[in-house]
C-alpha cells in the first residue's frame, strides 16, 4: 500500500528551456557559451532516482494542472503575466533579471505553479498527510512584476493565496531552506500577518541586497518575516542550531494550520551556486524536525515545493532522503558521497555562525501569536 505522502512531477518541467549561458550569466564578450547552471538535469535525475529506486511506487501521484491567469493574478501584476505569455508564444526572452526562458515556457511555468496548488490542496484536504512537489521553474525569487533568479512565477505565493481564497486558512507558515534568500515570498507576504515567512540562506549570496535580519515585516506584518543569514561554510551543526533556536520556536509561537517548506538543495556540499556544506543526512534531519513540528501544531500537514539545487549528481540523493523521511519508507538507495562529507570538521557549529543565529533568535519573541 502506498504511503500517505503526495508526489508531484511532470516531465514537461524538464522541458523549460533556459538556453545556453556561461554558468548563470548570458554568454558574449569573453564569455563563451556553455550550459546554464539551471537546467532540467538535477530535477529530472531526482525524479528518475525516485522511479528507479522503487520509492515512487510508495508515493501517491498528484497530477499538476496549469495555474489559471486568475491564480497568477492573486500575486502578479497583469502586465507582467501578459508579458510572459507573449514572449513565450514568440521566441522566449528574459522574465527580468537572470531568468531566461524559451518558447513554450508559459505553459510550463503555469504547470509549475499548478503543481504547488495541487499539492497544497491535497495536503489541506487530507487526501495525503504531506508531500513534495518537484516543480520547475522555481518560484521564491519572483516579484509581483519581475522574474528574478530563474523564477518566473512565485509558486508558493500563488498556491498559498489560492488556498486562502478558497478555504479560508487563517495561518500558514513558510520555511525556506534554499541557499538563496526567498525575497519574492518575503515580498508577497511582507505586510500580511496571516503568513509567517522564514528564510535560511547564505548571507549576501543572492539577491545580494536582501535577506538581512532587519527585514522583519511591515505594517500589520511586523514580526512575521524572519531571515537567518548564515555565513558561507555553514554545515549541519549551524542549520540544526538555527532550527532549534529560530525556526522551531517561531513555529511554536505562530501555530500555523499548515506548513509549507521551500526546498532548495543548493545548500549542499556540491552546489555550484552555494557555499554551504549540507548533505543528504542533513536534509533528512531537517525534514524530521519540521515533520515533528507539523505533527505537534497542525496535524502533520506539510507541503514541500522544490526551489533550487544545481548539482545534477547530488540533488537526487538529497531528494530521496527527504522523500524517505516524509513517507516513512526506505528505498534501497545509499548515498555514496555521505562518508566523505558527514564528519568534516566544518560540519560542527562555529562561533561566528552562532553569533549570526543569535541575532536572528532575538526576533522570535516578536513573532505574532494567534488571538
Ligand atoms: Zn537557490
């Protein structure tokens, strides 16, 4: 019998075409064209390891339907939505900043947001207890009127606004462990006390100008946005400490009715766009901590949406570890990299990392408590 864990993946997600580039910069001048670091590879290989290992048979497949324009407009500006549709129907273009896309990416971006909507719906309605949407393109950098950092539509904002509009959910919490700051998700709920947003990220990575602890919400939303900028080089010890001292106590105060996790695997030891040290077992432990919190606070309701992760070789092992934990089923997959990385000295919490966590922890007592 399948587990109570939902799984969203659509082959078209791998067809979203980010073209050639030199890493993440457009080629030209001294930059010879090469692959874009954001491609379908890491996602497709994650999905294939899930299938080949047999783990996929233990999960409940949830079909993604394209998000409607009405869904997108709950967050995005009409002229921006129209621009993406028009460019995609033509020859593609750039959604704004470092977000290239090819012909046909409109349909795929709508399907990416739609995968998140479908999973959130399945978790909220109790069809599954928790689940993972391996959707692409990612969403957490997208602003209302600008695509940024490979993100066309703000998948999480669109999905949460959809759930709130249809089901009247009063309190949603978002924990974003992608190595980059979740600026778009932060912006989508910055003045809104109904959604607690917490981002753990590498300090100053991307976007360079956002993600400080001072960004704590505005107006009615004051206190309901927490940033934990961690120094480059942070490992499992730093992340576990940040969870213990910031993420978990903030969730306990806020008492969400459902927990959304924005899962990027670019804080792993092998990522070309991050400088952190996590491995599959770190992600397994972080997943367990969030599942326990969801169990205590909101009947176990937890939905994960995929964000970044640019190591085609290693992302699949992080993903399988998270899915094993969510579903309670073990696959025969063994992470062959784990023995190299698990016991590196840098995995332990360092004093300068602890100081950064202490700065963020001071804000926990200002997280709004439900009336
Ligand atoms: Zn990222």
